[in-house]
C-alpha cells in the first residue's frame, strides 16, 4: 500500500516536529542539550486561565491595559504551570509587553523558586536562559 505509507510518513514527520517544538527550550541541566529555538511564545488573551495550557503560549488574563496575571507552561519541559502577577501593587510583579507580531516580552526575568528552578527571560517570544 504505497499511498498509505506516504500518508503515514507525513504524519510521523508532523508529530516529530511537534515534539521538537515542545522540547526546544530544554533546561540547562548537565547532559541535556538545548535544541535550536522553535516557534516563539505568543500571547493569548483570556478572561480566565484554562485548566490546561498550550505550550509556547503566554496566557494573559484581564483587559488590555488592565491585565492582572500571565500564565504559561514552563519552557524547560517540566510541564509545570507558571503564573506571574502583573499588578504593580503586588510583589513580585512582572510587566508583559505584546508586540505587533503577537510575540511577548516579559520583564524582569522569571526565576522559579520551586520545582525545576528555571531562570529565563522572555524576549519577543524567545526564551533566553540565565
Ligand atoms: Zn520547568
């Protein structure tokens, strides 16, 4: 069945691509190789955070200009959900900037105090590890 084989190969390639994207920003731990950067993180505006978050997306809750929190899946691949407070009167507090191409920058850096302890910047949707 040549046609079925071709179809199967195409599907396999697509799945491999998705896996590579998900692993693109691997933790800088000994023995783990950081793969080339994949698709940038883009903003998704929501009223409330969904139960499960898509990888390579930064969810921003609240109205434009009045966002109160951001959420993302940890880019190291550990699968943990990271939530960032955006309200200036609450510490710690981050600023999220969305760009015309839909990518996101976050300042200051994100430094997890629990779990994988990842420390990284998000600049125009790219993860810069510290
Ligand atoms: Zn992590």
